[in-house]
C-alpha cells in the first residue's frame, strides 16, 4: 500500500521539527561546553568566547548543509559526511574538555559529547532517507546480515543479480526464486532459457528468433538477454547451419525426382489413346451363301 504524497510530506515536516528541537537542546549544551573550553584552554573572555563555538559548530553545520545540498542535487555526499563527522568529533572533544575544566561531573561531560554524536546520526539518517526517496540507492550488501547467515546461497545469487542487473533486492530475490519460470523474453521457441544454453545453441536460437542468418541482428538479440559470444563463433555457427540446410535440400531433391518419375510415366500412359484393331473387310453375302439346288417337280 503506497502512502499519499501529502502524508509523506507531513511525516517529513514532523521529522525535521523533531530534529530541530533535539539539535537546539544539544547546541545549547555544546555552547556551554565550548565556552568553557575557550575560557580555560584558550584564555578567551568576553565576546571572544564565541569564536570557539562558531569555529567548531559553524564548520560542522556548514558541512552538514553542504551534505543536504548534495543530496538534493543528487550528487555524492560522502566527503561532506566525513568533514561533518570531523568537525563534530572536534566539537565533542572540546565539549568534554571544557566541561571537565569547568568542574562539571564526568557524567555530564560524556552526556554532552555523546548526544553530539547522536545528533550526527540523526542528521545522516534524514539525508539517507531523502536520498533513497529521490534516487533509490541500495546498501552495499543489499540484504540484512541475518539473511546472509540463514540463506547464504539464495542471498548470494540475489545479490549478484541485483548488482549486475541494477534491480532492487526484492526484485532480484523474486527472480532468483522464479528461475524455473524465467521471463518469456528469455525463452527460446522450444521453451528453453537462453541463458542456460551453450554458446552454439544460444546462437542457433538467436538466428531462429530473428528469422535470418544476420549476425548483427543475432548478436543484438542475445545481448538484450545478457548472453555474449565472440563474433567468430556467430560466423562458425552460421556457416554450419547453412551447410546443413544446403545438404538437406540436396538430399530432398533426388528423392522427389525418384518418387515423381513413375507417376509421370503412368500419367503419360493413361493419356495415350489405345490403338484400335484394324477393321475387317466385309465379305459379300453371295460369296458366303450356299445356293440350294432347285427342287425338281
């Protein structure tokens, strides 16, 4: 179920307001610690005490703002994260030393320093959330550590598919679990996964799919499905297939000639009219008749 954009914006505003309140409290404590650091370690007084706070907290806030700018511009912000952490570490150390020098209990000094790091963690969590919403980026291992432990083989396959094909971890896991039924685009005419065929068989399937012996078209067809082969292999397979086709045609032609010859002879025999027997000449009736003798009266 997708969350509406208005609700997402509301959650973002509430998160930023909460972060602002936390940062205000931490900045107040950090200000006191760094003022004490400037007084006891740098021997500053009056308005000059603000220089310590502005140098450390100002540098940290500027680096944090540059990190936010980089995220909104969809640029890398690893360098800004490093400098923000560096300024914050220096500020936390100054807070701790200033608090100790001012006579604060150790617990209070650690509290101020510790919550400075907590603020850094919150800030980078917000930046990471923004970056993921604007341009999805997946963690290095793609999957939680516990999944790697419980199902290492399946997770490794899904990690490989996710990294090489640029898929989300969920999509990669779905594809790995559905290997027995790959997408139709990866199937040959007889239903085989083209990725699991040998190079020669895959090239034959490509020629069959494009409907010709065009090497460029077959190469492109296989490339779209993640299968590559040397160009010489394409030509070898093409020559073998054309030779086999030629031999098949030569084998079929004499057979057709032999089977059609008797039929042609029979047809010609039926079409030739039968010769009629010569007509016998008629014999005169006088010649064949026997004259009876006249009866003597």
